[in-house]
C-alpha cells in the first residue's frame, strides 16, 4: 500500500498537518523515533483497511503500543500536528510516514541464503506492498541452485556482484549460517550495498557508512524467558515444573540438559 504520489484526498490537508522537507525526508529525526515510525505505519494500515479516515492521537497510540504524548512528539518531527478535536487524516499520515521512511519508491532486495528462513522471507507477500522487491535469491548449494522459490530462480552466490549491479540492489538480506555471514557481508559492501539486514547469529563488521540491522530470534526468546521467569518467581505456586535451566526437581541443569543435584551442607559434610 505504498504510492509514488500524495493521496489526492489528503493533499488539501498539507497546510493543516504540516510538511516534511521537499525531499520527503525530515532532518534531525531521533533514531528512537525512526524505530517507531514503522510501528505507526502498521497501525495506520490497519485503520485504513477498516475504512477509518481520521484517528485521534490516543487511538493511534493505543494501536501502536505507545503513549499519546510520545506519538504526538514523534509525529511533530515530521511536521504533522493533527487537528484539535479531529485528529490525524489517516491517508495523509500514511503518505507522510511512508515518505519519511523512503517507502514511496521501490527498493530492490537480494536474499543470500536459501534455507528455511530465506525461503520464508522470499515467500512473504508483505514486502511488495511496503515498497520492497525481492530481486534475487542466492545460495552456494548446487543442489538447489536453479530451483524456484516463489517467482525467483535461486542463483549461485558466485553471481552476487553481477546481480547487485544488474538489479541495482539497495538492500542485502543475509540468511546464511554464521560461518559464512561475514564473507557475504564483505562482498555485498564491496558491490556497493550499504544497507544490510542480518539474520545470522553473528555481529558483522562493516565500514562506516554501511547500516546493519540485526534480527536474532534466539535473543528475543531469551528476553521473553527472562520476563516469564520473573513472573513465575512472583507466583511460585503456579510456576512451570520444568522451568528453563531447571529440572522438575528444581536442580540446575548441566549444559547437555541433564539435572545436576544440588550439594546441600549435609551432603558436603559427608564429603
């Protein structure tokens, strides 16, 4: 649901809501605000799909999971202030946020790694509607090179530089094992790609001027486990019998998952 032109029904709102600069990019936007803009955009898409034309800051903030004061401050960086008693024009705000994020043009993307994760990404239909086109998929496994995923034919990773040049790739997605991720990253950067989304469990080293976003699902799960453990500790009677790192007896687990009996003072004295 991206567009290269301002929605006609929202064009009259420009003076009321304010404008970003002529290039569609607002200068001086804090990184924290940039990180929240896609969340606002997702909430706005949901409102638009429900046929809602205007939205109060409180309602949009609730849909995005932030407080309304933070949302209003974030949107003020875009020059959007809403109308008191009315709220924000949904279509225009979709355009405004999309323009600031650079989504009013198509971005060619290459995925390196055609394993389960790479295949899932290639099959995801939400990229196109958000302005991203998967131009190519690469892998080093000759057994799958030449096969098709979605509408793509998997090509050998040896073609990486040629693919980047031919499709004018702007964003590289690394979905390889950790052992090959840095080498793939180096080749993407050398080919001219300066925006990389990394799914490999590895911190990539890149030169200045290259942006890397890391997605590590295991880290997110571990953070959730921490919060789940804290809640369980507050309600010991309802805690899980086989909590992470513990056996059903409550003893710590060893690295291979076996229960390790705790040494009590009595046992220690028996020596």
